[in-house]
């Protein structure tokens, strides 16, 4: 008798709802943002699917302020992140950015990196020291962190993308999201990608994320170059949206 577990029985991350469902079934006007409620968010989200890359990048920059002002997670942040993750496979995500041979998909992933980092173990751990109960079940940040397996499923296929910028952004997003205990089984696989970041990337914040993930997961890593990686106590895109500003 074969006692091996079938692939059908293996646990898997929950599916994201289609972006159209997120857009139509979210009560945006009831969700908190730093500037009131989210009633204007559907119009901004819709611009991510226009064929105009400048309009797409401007929409991402606006979203950074509307749901990530001062690197904070708001009620509206979760459905926006689900929508952004949901459009990664949309044809509009392949639009090249002006003056750069980079698909908009890389910028979408960078946005998810910044947002996921705002709810990362490192950031919320610091906050919890000063505000006990910050991560209590049912809080806004805890609820957002519960989405990490779902977001991971949307991001992880791009860790082997043919475009270097897309691939690196996807790996960094996946490394941060994989802090969720339910994603522990993916960490050895992700460690290979993290080492590739250390071997090839010139992006210091991304290298820092890769190094910290490997260290947290018990992997040996080479000593960091203090002039390249360690002077900053920040995560990727510490201002929240550095890759989303002009020039495009």
C-alpha cells in the first residue's frame, strides 16, 4: 500500500480573489485611510490597468500615500494590496516603463515589497515594544499579516521571471511574506533565491532583506560589506515609494 501523501492532499496557499471581485465587492467608503475613507480608491486602482505607463506609475504613487502614508497599515491597505497582487498577471503589467526597459510588473511588485515591509516582523516587532497589543488578533496590522500566504501565492511565480527587475522584486517580496509561519516550508527554496540576490544584486536594501532572511532561517551568510549594506536601519524603499517617483 502506498502511504505517500498525494499532491492533491498537500497544503497550499489560499487563492486571491479576482481583482475584479476585490474592486466591486469592497465597501471602499467604509475603510479608513490617512485622509478619511477610501471612496476614491477604485478610480486610482482602475488606472493601474490603463495602457499609459505614466498613469500607472502615478496611480501606484498615489496609492502609496492613500493607504501607506508614513509607512502605516490602514484598513484600506489590505484590499489595495490584494488588488495590486491580483493584477500582476494582467496584460497591463507588461507595459514597459518610459525610458526604462522594465515592465510595470516590477513596479507593482516593488509596491508590494514596501507595503509588506511595513508589516514585517522587524517593523511590527519594534512597534510592539512601545505599543503592547499592537499585534493583537483582529487589529488592522494583524489582519493584514494574515493575508501573507495569499499574497505569497500571487508573488512567488515571478521569482523565476525572465526579467531581472521583476525577478528580484518578486524574490524580495516573497522573502518578506515568508516570515508567516504557514510559509515555512518554502524557506529553503527561497534561500536559493536570497543567495542569488547577495551574489548579483547591487541594491543595498534588497541585499539587506536577503541577508536578514537567511540569518533568521539559520543559514550561513558571508559577512556584510559595512559600506554597502549596514549603515541604514531601514528596509526596501524606506521612504515607502522611492521607485515610484519621476523620472519614469
